[in-house]
């Protein structure tokens, strides 16, 4: 099965859990899904922290790390592993917020904005999609600015 297929199946399961209330058709409780997701996020954060410490403190600075290996991986591969873990953790956090989106909207509407009514399901979905698009677009813009602004060192 391809990565896109796995993501599609996960998206369908998350959508079922979010829209169904307490149980999905497969007999998995929402509480169990949240528990497993929180456990996976904790493990990903721990792995990411360990890899970040290895990249930062075990290897010499990047320009000096050429040829150095740790457990069969060179500096570039450790950095790639770090990015992969960070991306997976980010995806898991997005799924986690999706599972709690009704609660997030309720707290925002009632306790922060002081409204009596909570937005309906359709409006909450629109807000969530707009927020996700805004965050992704901001990241893309900042990455583009960084790519245009980077400077090479002077040639000697």
C-alpha cells in the first residue's frame, strides 16, 4: 500500500471518529483513539528529541561532519531522520487538534469571545480548514522568503 493510501485511510478513520461522537463503525472508542494518538505523539516527540540532541551535540558542526557516521548513518541522514520525525509529529498534532476541534471551538466561542452559542458543525469545519490553509500558506511564504534571502559565503 502506498503512503497516499495510508494517509487516505487514516483521514477516513479520523473523519469517522470526529463525526460519529463516541464510537466508530469499527467498534473503536474515541477515547481509545485519543489514547493511542497521544501515546504515538509522546513517542515521536521523544524520538525527535533524541535525534535532535545527536545532531546538535554528538556530531561536529555540519561543515566538519563529512565522513562521520553514527550507527551506520551519516550527518545528512540523521538530519533527514530528524525532518521525517518532525513532519510525522506535526501531522499527528494536526490530527489531535482535529479530534478535539469541537472543544477548541467551544472554548474559543464561550470563554474567550463570550458568546452563548457555539458555531455549528459546518461552520467549525470551515474555520478549521481556513486555519490549516492559513498556517500552511504562512509556512510556504516564509520558506519562499528564506530561499530568496539566503546568501552564499564570499568566494575566496
